[in-house]
C-alpha cells in the first residue's frame, strides 16, 4: 500500500504515542495507597490484649494531644548547614542558642527526590513518598485527595491558619479558616513574598482562636535560584528568619498554660544544590533541618552532637501523635521517638504500636504475601511482647524488670517500624518493567521504520510503499504474534505484583501484540526491499560500489552506541562526554572526507568522472520513470566527490578544508566556558571568571561583540524589515542586561540603580513577535498564494531568526558565545561541508541531532556569581573558589527557572513554562529549526536535481 509521507508519518506518530504512554505508565510507579479518605477516620486499634482471662486493656480511644498549639515554620530551600553550620552561628544566633542549649530536639530530615516544593509538601503532610510524576503537576497543583494531616486536623475540629506559598491553598482547599497565599514561581522577588507572610504574625500570635499555624517562607529559595547558596543575600535572609523564629518562640512561651505546652516546628521542604537550584538528589538538596522546640522537652545540658538523621516522611506521624490525630493511612513514616520521650513507658509503647499497626495495615493492602515480610513478622513479635508487658503493668508491677522489659519492647517496635517503612518505600521505586519493555519495543520499531523510510519520503514523489499486505498474511506474522501472546501469559501469571499491561483486557493485549508483530514484519520487509534495490544492475562498475562511507558507519555506530550507553547511570550522569566525543570524531571524519574529495579526485580522469555522473543521473531518471524510489543515500562517493570538486575552487576549497578544524576549536572553547556533569562541575572555568563582579567590563565587551556577531550571522537571509527589527531587538537585549546590572554601557559609571528590566525585555518581545509574524506570513503566502520556493525559504529563516533573538534575550551574557558558535558552526557546515559534499537528508538530520545535543550541554543552566572563599591570597595570587554554576545536565536541579520570568512582573503560568522550556532546550531546538530551514531551501533543490528531468 502506497501512502503519502505525511499520512505515513502521522500514523507512525500515533503508534509512537501509544508506545510512549505504555513506557511512561511503567516508568512512573503507582505509590502505595490505602482505602479512600472518606473511610480513613476509623477507631484506632486497642492496645494488645494482655494474655490471660479477665485481663483487658482499658485504652481503646485516640490518645489525647500532647501539645495545645503547633506552629510549623517551613523555610523553602533551607539546607541543614544553614542552621547547623557556620552560617547558622553567624546569621541565626537565637536559633543556634535554642538548638545548643534550649529545650529542643534537632534532626536532619532526608527528603527523597524529586526535591521540588509540591511533592515535598505532600510528603510532610501525608507521610507518603511522591513520585517523579509530581514534578509535572508541580506547576499547577491539584487538590490533594489522599488522607493527610491537614484533613485529619480539620475533621477533628481544629482551626488551621496558613500564610505563604499558595501551593498549600491548592492542595488543601477549604481546609484553612484563614489564609493568604503567595505565588512561589516569581523567583525575582526576594522580599515581598516573605513580607506578605510576616505582616500577619503580630495579629495572629495575639489571638487564641487557632490550633495549627503554618507559615511557608519563599525568599530564601528565590535567592538560591537567582544567586546561589553563597550569595551575600543569603545572610540577611537567614537573619530575618531568625528574628521571626525568635518572635514566634517567645510568643508561644508567654501564652503557655499549665495543662498543655505549645510546639514550634522549623523545617525545610528541600535544600539547594551548590548552584542554588533543587530537584535532584545531591546532599545539599535532600538534607534539611528539622527542629522541635517546646517547653515540654528537657533543657539540653551537654553540647549538641551531630544531629540524628530521620526521614522527612516521619514528620506526619510525629505531628499526628502530637496533635492527638490518627496517623495518615498512606504514611510510610516512623514516629520520631525523642519527641514523646518524656511520656510514660505505657504511653510510648501505645504510640509506637499505633504507628506499627498503621504501617502493617498499609502493607497488607499493597502486598499479597505480607505475612512473609520481615517487618510484619517483627511487628507481630513486638505486639506479643507488648501484651506480656501490659499484663505485668495491670498487675501493678512497677519494678526495674518492668522498665527493662518495656525498653526491650520499645526497641522491638522501633526495629519493626524501620523494616516496615523500608518495605513500603521500596514499592514506590519498583518500576513496571513489563509495560516499559512493551512500550520500548513499539517505540524502537516505529523509529526504525521511520529511519528506513526517510530517503523515500524525501524523494520527488514524497511517497512510501508500506509493506502491509504481505506481513499480515505471512507465516512469520502469526508466529511472532503467537510467541508474544505466550510470553504475555507467562509474565502475567508468574509476576508477584500486577503489571499495568497485564491488567488490560485480553482483547486489548492481543491487539497490541498484533501491532508489534505487524511492525516487526514491516521493518523486515523494508530492510529486505532495500537489499533488493541495492542488487539492481548498474551501468558502471564504479557506481555499483558500496554506498556505505566512513560517515555512514560513524553515524550509525555513534547513534547506536549512545543509545546503549544510556543503560548505565554513570553514562547518563556524564552524557555530555559522549556527545563531545561523537562530534569531535565526526569533525575528524569530515576532514578526511574533504581531503579525499579535494586531493585524491585529481588523479581520476575528468572525462571518466563526467561519464560516471551522467550514468548516475541516467539511473535516477530511469528509476523515476519506472516509479521506483531511489533513496538519497544511493549517491556514490565518486559521484559526490565529482560534484564537490566542481564546486570547490580557489579560496573556498581551503576554507572547506579548514572548517572541521575550526569547528573543533569552537567546541573546545565551549567546553572551557561551562563545566557540567557530576565529576568535573566543581572545577573553575572561563564562565566563572566572566561572572565575577570585578570582570564586568570584560563581560560587557564580550556580550556586545557576541550580539554583533549574532546579527551578522542571522540577517543574511532575512528581509529588510526583519533586519531592522533584529538590530533593534539585539540592542534591546543589551539594554535589558544593563538594566538588571549584568553588563554596563561604556559611558556608564558605578552607582546606577538596578531594576528588573521589564520594559526593556518587553521591548525585545515586540520585535521577536514581529519577526516571527513576518516569517509566518511569508510561509502562508508560499502555501496559499505563491508557490515560489524563495518565499517559503525566507519565511522559515525569519522565524528562525526570531527564535534566535528570543534565545539571545533569555541567555545570560556570558552564555551568548554559545549562541554565536552555534550560528557560526551552522553557517560553515552548510556552505563548506553539507552542500559541497552533497550529504543526503538522513545524514544531515543525524548530524543536526548530534550537534543539538552537544549544544544542550554547552549551555550554562544556572550562573552564579563567584565569591572568594577567603580573603587571603594563596601562592601565585590565586584564591580558592566555591563550587559555582553548572552547564545543562540530566539533573532537574540544573533547570534555570529564572529565565521564565524575563519581562514578567508577576507569575503567568503559560509564558513562564514556555520561556523556561525554551531557554533550557534552546540548543537542540535551534538546531532542529535550522534543519527544517536547510531541508526546505538546500536539500530539496539537491534532491530535485538528482531525480528530475536531466536528460543525457
């Protein structure tokens, strides 16, 4: 069946979407869940019954609360060393004094990745472990339907007040009697987000009509995103937080009653990396301080040792016990025992038994073979020992034996809690491998089918013959389908945990198996047809030589090698090294190809070369007349060499030979500009030197030269109006950076006020939209009114130039050379490599993909100004430098969300998401757009010349 390339590509896209959906469903595991929330508030378990007749425990209700009022102060991005390190002693003196000598307990809470705000709030309030899918919904948080501490408190009649990040308001709608939410995504705001919280404090602390007060401060997180953890702005912000904690603590102490004490909890939702961002699993991102401050605790006498490590999910269980509430049904956290350590042994055993019963019930509802779980067995043993202890207690035995037995039972409970929590936490990290494998097979088969069809789809007829009928009626199709169904039955009947693909109906599963079988047969048929066409007799023995060149082998081996390398986590962490190696090797092979075509070809007979070219053209004409598709890759080396030899003469020839070496030099300079990855990200580079405050003149000069180079490289194919708009837009880019203080004008002196540059950025946006609109108008004109290829080409290049202007606005000044080198390499490779050597569309497409991926890692994600670690110069006049910014990497923490707020004075969701995504993936995106422009203007003309009516 013969299909147009557009119809065929659309069909493949739909099938590809199915494969991606299956893979994602398996990659994002479903967290452990208990019964719906409406059924969650049931009576807690009674104490284990004492053995013997007539011995019945009289404690069957929820334990009474331990604290009257609880204040939770959540400081966004508060790292543990900000409190327990040197910064805490310097900038948070009151908090440090309370931690070291006051009535408090201090811990380091470990947050699980992803370390972004919304999943961390879920973990703190539900005790469950959110997955990476929560990163996606973090931008627009839906209401939390799981059982959680806030819902339990509201159901118990407690009055809750909240001020801070409006994520809480979205997660817990109609739960607060009073609230004031502030958007957390406008990261340029360091003060107003916190002032909006603090302005309510004096009024609320004087009132008595609340039980739970939650304060979420955002300023520290915004400072980290913009300037990093070692910024001079961090100290004043920590001092501000210390004064707020002092005010709250003193107020709580002054209003305590004899019945119940109050509790102040200080915590962070996540930390921040050395670049100031978060989302990954580095030590700075996952370690946050957790402080419990209350007069109910004993005053610390000895100096504070290293704080104990707990899990962030433990807070939900601990606060539930402290407030006299049931523990959330989906919680996997453990009770932090020191918080209840001042209670009697019977009360402590009651608390840990409640926690153990909740964890064991959650395990029963999520694990079929729960009785064999070590944690469940330990809990049952501890529960039995607890019953024996109750018997002795009810008999009135108060001897030392009872106390020692109670400590032994308490230790058994704690070990059981730890094992149960570990078993439940592991289920969150268990991937549905079967669904992932099925999705991967579909994706790879469709991708292979698309790659095999690219040359034919780009031919003059733009059609592809889909081998549909033979595979569907072949024995191979039925054998593959039968084999896949057998594998499906084996996997679904032997798997301990139910897979998503196994939960589908058999009709749907068989349909997917038939689809995979058809794709497999289609791929094999396409490969067989390619081999069949390659055996067609040719008129010249020279032309019949193998069409596989060194470039083809490198492209195939490099692409397959990169895919295989992603099977190792270390290669993923250092993926940039793979791409740097591939593009460097590609440049060397291109240099060899250019030398062969410019020097070795001279030894050949020109008349013979002309005949070869004529024969090849004749083959193309004959094949077209017979309606046989000839892929663009079927050009012989000699045919391409002949054409390149005719085109490259004089200075262009030597420039062409020098182009691969120039590209190598550019790539090496870019590697020195920004370090990335894991192992070498801490090493100083040229970007660090530029971003230091004392080198602002040099940075300003580099930014100005880069903007001039961008204009020179982009404007050559644009209309006059677009050229003027581009020039004014680039001037606006420099003005924007000068307005925010990144660069300076030559006539500018110190003392200039720094603004947000909103007017200047919007000035640039006007020209970006204008250029893109002009290009879009030309594209529509070429499709509707005029069929001239020049109009279409101009429209595409104008759209491309508008996106380049947008990238120049979003890139930091010291990162503008990345954009310049990107444009320079594209220009040189187009003029001196791709056109002269007449590479086919498939080769050029993969080269664009390689360079696009490399430029993703060349970019700097989060620039942070250098600061001297000390003021004493070392030998040679150098200083120690702290770990600064990184280049783009596969870690979430390297996403620079500040680019999403260029030109915005408030948080607007859609523009912020688009700008952040574009700034992050500008490298691959610009190379993809350049590929589209190139194929429409250059490759199409080459293919038409090869396949059209050139008569011999």
